[in-house]
C-alpha cells in the first residue's frame, strides 16, 4: 500500500447518500451538509466531504476560490471541506438553500429534492463522506472543488466500468453501493490532483511526489511500531539528518519525528476505535514497552487517556444512530411507571409515533440507558421509525422495583400485562429478544386478539433444564456457579467471559457496558434463574395467531439455534430466518446486521 492509500485508509471514511434530487428547467441551489445529515453515521464528524453524483443532465458548480465547472452524466463533484457551494442549471439565478427544499425520506430511503420546470431535467445523488480522525492535512491541502469525469484519461478501466454501473444500475443499486463507489472515487480524485501538480510546487501534497519525502513517509507509515529515529531514517533515504529534516519539514510542515509520533497515535486511535484490543495491547502494537508510557503519549495527543477516549467515542457512536432515527421523539421520550398484579413497581418508556410496538423486558436492558449502548442503540433505531415503541424494565432491574415480592414466570407475564394496560393500546406488534421472547410468546398465545405481528430473535419456549441436553445443562450450571463465585470478587473477569459467550465478536465497548450492567445483573434473585431454567410454554404456541417472524444467529453460544427452529415449527405460518452471526444479538458493525435490519423493518410495516 502506498503512502496516500495509508493516509486515506487511516481517515476511516464513511458516509452515505442522503438526498435524491430531480430538477427541471431553470434552478439554482446552495448546498452544504450539516451535522444532522451525518448523525446516523458519526456523532460529531471532524471532517465532512460533500459530493454530488450526476445521474443525468448537466449542471454547473461554484465553490469558494474555484472557477465554475460543468459536470455531465457520470461525473462526481467532490467538495473536500464541505464548503458552501452553489449548483445550478442557469447562471445568474438567486440560489435557494437546499435545506428549504428537502423532503424527508422514510424507511432508510434518501430524502428528496424535486424542482418542476420547463426544460432539461437533471438527476443527482447527493451525499457525504466523513471522518472522525482529527488529521486534516490532506483535506486542507486540496482545492475547494474536485471533479472526476467519466472519460478522464488514465483512471483505469475500473473507473469507467464503475461509473457505468452507477449510471445504468442506479434504480436497483442500494445507496450504500454508490456511497462506497464515492469513497473509491475520492481517492482517485486526490491521486489525479497530485499527478497534475506543477513540478517544483511546494506543500504537503507535493511532498508525496518528492522521492525522498515519500520514501520517509513510507517508512514511518509501515514501521510505526519500530523505534525509529532521525539517524536511521536519514541513513535509509540517503541524506544527512539535517538535510532530511529541512526537506521533510519544508514540504510536510513538521519535522519527521513529530510526524512519526502523530502517525503512531493515529494508528493507535483507530485500533482503540475498533475496540478489539485493550488499550495496553494497543500500546504494545504501536511500539510502546509499557502501558503507562503509551497512556502519557496518547494523552498528549488527544487530551485524555486512551481508555477514557475509547469509552467516550463508543458512547457517542452508539447513540448517534439512535439519536438520528427519531431525534424529536427521543427528546420527548416519556418514562412512566405501573403496578403489577403483586404490587411490584415496573418502569417503562414510550417513544415515537405510529403503530404501537411493545417489547417485553430483558435482564440486561435499562430503558433510560439503552439509547447510548453499543449493544442496543442500533436495534432501537431500526424499530422506532414509524412506531410508538414501548419498552419496560424487568422486575429487579433498571427503573423497576429492585425487591419485588416474587420471582416467577407468571409474575413476568403479569408485569408485561400491566405495561400493556397502562399504555392504553388495544392492538399492537410485539418484539421479543432473548429470554424476552418467552413473555412475548406467552402473551401472544393468551391474548391473540391483541397482537397483530410478532418478531422474535434469539428466543426459546423451553428452559435449558427441560430441553434435556445434558451438555448444555452442565455448561449452564457451571456458568451460574461462576457467577456466584465472582459476584463478590473480580466481576470484570466474569464479565469478559460472559461477554465472549453473548457477543464473541464484540468490541471492548460492549464488554465494558456488560461489566457495568453486572452490578445489577449479579444482584438479581437466584429464583429468576430457576424461572429461565424450568419454564416450558411450548404447548401454548398453537394458540398464537399473529403473523410471526422468528430469527436466530447461526453461531449463538447462549441459546441454541434449534430453540428458534422449534418455536417457528409450533406457530402456524411462522417464518424462520437464520442470521450469519456468532453473536447472541447482532451488533451494528457486523455485515449480518445490515441484511437483518432490512428484514426487520420490512416485516414491521
């Protein structure tokens, strides 16, 4: 991988298509992406790159400090620093702000801009790429506008074929495909711009063409974990230390060793953001001999210790999709309480508008905190759009009574019945996750006239003690015994082990969230474990009339896949989906989630 590819990769670009525009006649639009456009992808983007893909017709574009350019079908217009720019069909018109023309999209479909008029029609896909990386030397060195033409020279056959695919397959290609194409084309645009720089021109980008500086950058980028110094760098590129320092600083803008230190921290930040290693391991990966030394270096660069930075980033990212899904509704989320049949106080939440969707309680949920967790925010964002989502906390957990009078399965069903009655809904959909599926199944069987549709994930109808698998019984009992042992000891050890079973593909932020929840979870009455061990409602499933979708992760290590197969077989007309995931509940960053989320939203229409 060359130096530019390293830099582009480290930026962790992501984004999407957010506006589908169709204009005809004479028009002029002022455009600039806002944090609200980006919120579903990252909370506070450090940098935003705007782009417009011309599907058909011709447009003119003006950006600050750049001459107007004309773009035709198959062209991508890139605004590297997301500066306010104007797109028009006829010069001299007063520009209308794009935000005043946008019509909201629904169910993941891009928002729209439509302008009717007499004359030629133009179609655009408008979107953005963004990065949370603080590094901006590349973007600051680019002009305010870049344009890629479909027939522009030595871009390679892949460029022309990709643009042809985008132009011809747009009606069937998902917006995410166009977004990924835009990411690739941004890299191509930067390469072309660098290749076209006049000989002798200085600056950061010109440094990538300088053989000595490019070689130095390549060493730094590929060997960031080594103890590099000026003497070794100068020796490898064939210059004296002073000559290399002067040449590198003149083009890149900072001395080689300072650049090396920042690059190392940038790699470390990306590793921390990925979350698959502890901060100590990340430190060793980038060349530090002790976690303390790494922590000091990271804090100098980012202003806070690596563990704190990672938790802050994880929380921000986890909440971003949820906040974007229904920001106004979330701001008006209502927390309420009801009383179960035995007097237990049950906390629940209502959010959103639309057809009611109720979710029975799960022991690792907390209705006030789930929006900001990496384990659950994406689930809530997927189901809340177009629904009045009503969730409750399990007795003994979250906002519910911490010391309820009894721990039985019937009490759990009565808790949910109390939430239904308090919410005032008559007909609704049900979503049952993990052991919450037990209550969903029981309610749907006992009140078939109240439930329209039911979606279950990772559930079961018979506890592990009655399923009869002796190996599973041994594993479960061992796990419960370990929980008792670690309850008053090192919960983090047990939390990581439990996390590896529930979410083997999890990043550290999920494990850290689970460790925090263990304080409550491990304090639950052990009678609840007896409920989940011995419950058996399989004979009730024949009474369910709701349209039912049953899903389960193929590699689930907590609840066997066969449990959902059995549930689906016992419900008339139920449809079963096997999801290609190792996690008990899919996480937002795994490929399986994207496909399942589409199925989920399509089912709950």
